[in-house]
């Protein structure tokens, strides 16, 4: 085995065969998009704007089990550089915080949420919230939803990939990448996303498996890792505190208000397809997380001084044999693209259906303009966050989890009990609490309390305060007794 370097010149490592394989995968992916569009045209186009928009954003609610699984799994791993960075720096802490917490939430969604949400026949998550609580709640949740699906992380990941492979500035890589994704995602709608995800699913899963397989073959198994990594890499807290670790558990619960999950469930042919699809997807995610976590841990053991952001890719390219490198590169790119196009599409849907005026709601051309706007905004916000993936996840994830989660769950448990104004009031209190704690945190031991906990407490307080005031008003307006 040759020496593994901390940094490499990709042009010297990637062979002509690798490039052929790489571009072949991209061509097959593009072919899948075109084929999906061909099937749509073959079935005939409708003159009904509502029907066309339903097909655009939910594929006419005809998502079968295999397509449900491939698109859901593929959509969930666009931040591969963020995940592998956490594993590189903190080991199995990544598997706990980016894996186990989320599996629990997925199963909660599958067994308790699907029947509840599908009875509303909603088009989007804000549309569902509007049907549950009222029009003001829909608009507030649409704003949260927009920033939750704004694909900043995945634009950064794509920019990093292009920068690592081809060189140049990060902003240029992000701009070129988002332009290419915009072309096919605006062309074919959700159908294009689903059909591209089918190819990307198989490529990304096989790629991360190959990286782990060649790592074990070259260096050895778990005993080799334990001998060459710090002890903290095998700690569930990764050397941090229990409190900071469990913050990720609350962020994982934000899946219960994640628009990607809702979109796939709204698009599924039946509740049974959605339920089975999430259970099967969870099993695949479990295996995928094992591959990425331990693959990044091998990278840390072999090239500990490499830059954490791209150590996984640099390590992988050096241990994979000629001919396979192009496939692995395509797999990592597929992981990013499959999430970026979904989030880009969903953010465009939020603009064109949930945030615009009623007169132009549901228009296909508005969706396309909205998607282009989202792409430009995501590049700009990525520059604001200075390319820091973990910072983006933590910031936007905190707001979504702390402000939306409790009101939506309470609305499912106690249907009709939470009013439109109560929902808005509690969400706004959550925003204020999260922002205040984030921008002006207290000193001493309270520093360890994350803003997510504070925001969640403020949201809960808003729900309780409103209920308490409502009860007092009822008591005051009760008719007095004659006796």
C-alpha cells in the first residue's frame, strides 16, 4: 500500500478510465431525468392548471414503494462533507447524533404521523399547518419552511466538491454547480428529482460501501482503529457534554416538521407505501451511516493532519483502485446532488404555493422563477456562513426544531384545541428566545444550555400562556347563578 498523503493533486491521481466512469454516471442520471419526462409526455398533458401543478410538485400522488425509498434515502445525505467532518473529528459521536437520534424520529413518523397528515390531503407542509390551525399559521410556517429547506449546506458541499476536484474559488464552484442543478430541476419538476434520485441512490450507496471495504482490506478492522484513534472517538459524546449531545436529538425531532418527509408522504400512492417506505429507508440509512462514520474514522487514523472538511474524499481517492475512483467520485457527487435538487425544488414550491398571492398561486412559471431565486439566494447565504456546514445546520435546525415542532405535535394530539393566533404567538416567542440566547448568551454554567432548549421552552410557554388566558376569559364570561 502506497503512502497516503494529507493533500493531493486530483489531476495526477484520477485516470482517464476514472473520468469515463464519472461522466458515464452523470449521463445515466441525466438520461433518467429525460426518461421520466418522456413518460409524463407519453401519458398526455392536461389543460387543468391545478392538475399540472399537482404533477409538478407531487408527481400526481403516484409515488410507488421503490421510488419512495430511493428518493427519500437519496435526499437525506447531501451534507456528506459535514457528516464525515464530524466523524473525522469526533468518531462515533457522529453515528449517535447524525444517526441514532434520527432513526428514532423516522420510526415515530412512520407509525404515528402518516395517517394523521394524509387525511388532510395537503400539497405542502405549510398548507397542512394552514388546514390544521388557520391562514396566519400557514404563512408563519411557510417562512420557517423556506429557511429550513434553503439548500445552503448542499450548495456549499457541491462547491467544495468542484473546488477539490477542479480547483478555483469556492464561490465559483457553488455558482457553476447550482446553475447545472437548476437546469434539470426546473425542467422536469418533482418527477425529474425522483428519477435522478433512483440512479443516485444506487451510486451513492455502493460508493460509501466500497470506501469502507477497501479501508478494512488495506488496514484491518475495529482493533486497528482502536489502536490508531483517540479514545474520545469511541465515546458517544465525542469528548463533549451530554447536554450538547442531546441537542442533536431535539434537532432530529425536527424531522417531524421536515418538508421533505411530508412531500414524499403526500406524493405516495397510499399510507401503506409511505409507512413501509420509511421503515425500509431507516434500515438503509443505518448501513449508510456505518459506512460514512467508519470511513471518516479510517481517514482520521491514516491522515490525522488533513483538513477535516475534505479529508474523507482525499483519503478515499487514494485507497480506491484505478477504475473505481471515478465511480466513488460520482457517488459522492450523487449524494450531494440528490439532496440539493430536492431542497431547491421544495424551496421553490414554498415560494410559488405558500408565500405568493392567491391569484398566482400554483402557477408553473412562478415555481420556476422561485426556484431560480432560491438558487441565487442559497449561494449568497453560503458566502455569509463562510462555507461552514455545521454552523448552517445548527443555526437553521435550531429555529425549525424549537419553534415549529411543539405546536405541530400538539395540534396532532389535540386536534382543534390550538387556535391560529395561539400557533403564531408561540412560534414568535420561540424565535425571540432562540435569537436572544444565541446572540447574547449568559455567562458561567448557563453557557452550556443550547439556544434550542431555550427556544423550545419559550414556544411551550407561549402555548401554555395562551391557553391560560383563554381559560380566564371563559371563566369571566360564564353566566352568574341566581342562587
